[in-house]
C-alpha cells in the first residue's frame, strides 16, 4: 500500500507542477501577445512637425501673445518668401511670461540657420533660437501656457517677413488635430 500511496502522491505533485507550468506558459504567451500588439499599435507613430505663424513683421518691431501647443523641440523661425534671401536681417527676439523676461536672443544674417521647416507654406525658414545647436526653448516653454514674443529688427524689412513657432507634435496631439479637421 505504501508504494501505491507514493505513486499517488507523485502523480498529484506532477499534476500540480504541470498546472504551474501551464499557467506560466499561458501567462507568458499573453504578456508576449500584449507586448506585440502594443508595438504594432504604436508602429510608425513618430512625432509630426508643426508650425504656427505668430506674427508678421511689416515694421521694425512687433509683438504677439500665443499659447504654447503640446509638443517638443520648439524653435523660433523667421519666414521669408521662397524667391527672397534673408538679406540683412538682424534684431532681437524677447520672450515674456507675464511681465518677466525669460528668454532673449540677438540674431543677425550671419547666425541665422537656414531650414526647410516652412517650405510647406511656401517660405524659406531661418532658425533664430538655435545658433549654438542647443534647444534651450524646451526648458523655457511650457505647453498650455501663454507667452508674449517681441521682435525688434534693425530696420523695417523690405520683404514680407513672419515669425513662426515650430515644434514636433506628439502623435496623440497630431491625431487630435486630424480628427478635428
């Protein structure tokens, strides 16, 4: 009888072990499937570039108030017509939050960085806020907050000039904007 009892105990232990293994395998399979579905769901969901016209510079100085959109990698860009050059643009850009000056950048034709970020709207772009390759605006601008930007040029522009805020929208913000358009 003891041999039968041992055999029965071993069979029960083997069944418990098999059940544990089965639970572990099924649990692992579910976790892997969930991970794969999550990857597929977010595949190709890269941030999307966006640009917002803040103001037109028809005089030697202008200012505008704006709310920072959801996103990252913010830059201020001057736009000029495709057929034009930035010429002798020089001036200062000041960013205020309330009445506090939180950012200031002097710029000239020599330190403006050309970019194609406004080509979609038919303009040549020149980055003001990125002369040294840093992106300090991300530490200054907070999405959802209101700011005032002031631009003073050395002289009245001969060509139409505009100031833009460019950034990368998160995929969620991009999807929201597409749904409302």
